[in-house]
C-alpha cells in the first residue's frame, strides 16, 4: 500500500497563514508527521505533494494511478469549484479521501459546497492536522476491506 498526500493552494504557508484557523505547525512538519504515521499504519510509502497550480494537481492525480494505492487530498479552495480536479479523481479509479483542516461547514457559505466530494470515498473536516491522520486510517480501511 502506497499513499499520496496532495495539498492544494496556499497550504505551503501552513504555520504562517491564519494560524487561528489552521494551527501553527509548518507544512513541512505536518508532512513529516503524516509520513511517520503512514509508516506506523503499514503503508509501504507515503509522499507529500503541494501545488498552487490546478494543472499540476491534476497531473499528479493522473500519475498517482500508476504508483499509489490511494490519495489523501486537501484541495484547498479548489474543493469548491474545480470540476477539472473532480473529473481527474473520477478518472483514476483509486480511492481518494478528501480532507480539510478547518470545518468547511462552519465557515463562509461558499466553502460549504465541495464539488469533489461526490467522487471521493469520503470527507474528513475540522480536525486540524489530525484530519490527514484520520484520512490515512480511512484509506487503510478502504484498501484492506476492498470497499
């Protein structure tokens, strides 16, 4: 089992950007925690990828179908309007867990709708950096149980 963590726009600024919403941990330290937990859970490999560019995220989703068992995706603002990312997820036929550090349903109204949720295996929101860890648990369960 191999897992790819994909982070969308502005997540490279974690620790600096809105720490009241996203916490004070840096992107690099959160990725290190995710990779460590993935190893503990029995994933053979875990890679973190971040881009502020929609096309790069789509290209990475496409490539993941060849090398990864599943994806944990925080698409950032693309969650709410990127039908291109939605279509990429639907095309690859590997499970994708949608995660958000903040509770998108308690924020601005435009954040309440996820256009990617219908093609994801599930959504986890509102648990800070732990949303990624919960995403790993969910993905492991899906892969082990062929859900």
